[in-house]
C-alpha cells in the first residue's frame, strides 16, 4: 500500500509541479518592478538626514501619486496604465513597522519629563564606607534642602526623528505611506514594547529614590506597530 501511495504522489508531482500558474505577463512584471524601485527610491529620499520630520510626513501622504507619476514617466505610460498593471502584480509580501517611533503614531508622550516626582536625592551609600575623599565629598556637597525634580526629559517627535538612523527613518516613512496607500494591501498588528514589556512605565531608582517613570522607548504607548504589505 505504501509503495502504491508513493508512486501515485510521484506521478502527480511529475504531472503538475506548479499547479495552473499562468506565466507572468512581461508588461505587468516590468511595471511592478518599476513601481517597487520607485517606492524604495522615494522612501529613501523622504527619510534623508536633512529632511525635517513634518516634510517627511507630508511627502508620505502624497507618495501614491509620486510613485505612479515617476513610474509612468520612466515607462512612457500614463499613471492610470501603471496603476492598472500594478493591480495585476505578483504579490511579494514585505514587513515593516514604526519601530521605536511607534509612540508617535500611538499618541505617546511628546517630550516633557518622564516623571513628576520630586525628591531630595540620597547620597551614594558608598560614601559611608570609609575613605578620605568620600568624607570630603560629603562635607563639600550636602544634600540640597529643597526637593528637586527627578524626571528626565523624553524626546520630542522632532528629536526622535533627528536621532534615528536612516534605516529607522525609512521604515517610519514606508509605514506611514503603507497605512494610507490605495496601491497596496496591508495588515497591521502590535507587539509589546520590549523595554517595559508593554506596561508603558518602568520602576527605577534615581538619587536613591524609587519611582515610576514613563518608558523612554514607547513613551507610555506600550506597543510597537508592525505592518505587513504587498
Ligand atoms: Zn515601553
């Protein structure tokens, strides 16, 4: 029985290795290759180090038109002809996401301090363990009598953009475009921020005082936004 089933499988495999796939239309392949190349090129331009964040977002919002227009021009077609051919493309799934800039689209805290807690920092306990210089240090710098803010600044959107790598900025622009594009289909999902395990806050000690601070990675937004598109 086993050998008979095996022989049948072999026969089937030999007859129909790629079941009923029509050969790709060379015109569609040419257009979709061009469109993919234009997407990569425009996303890269829009996320350059000299581009301001707001300008990158404005460009992402118009990316569909720009992709169609550039592809059409290079192929000697109309934008509508490009759009129609692109609809018949062979799908090539791609993954992207907002990464550690996800807080910006999720409404995380934009700048400001990560904690409102004020306190009088406790001197480092190592000062108490003998040694001349540490005693001098303690005498020179007595603890301030007034409580001081213990919060540390979180990045603003513009600071996030300016301090991100070109890869991170490109992924952000691509994601921004994918979310609104009429050219592609996309699926969106979230993943817990790895720094705070999806809590949005972290328990830390500053100046010897325990406090709860807004997570410096997700800015309280708790999640990363991941996108799959094709
Ligand atoms: Zn977090």
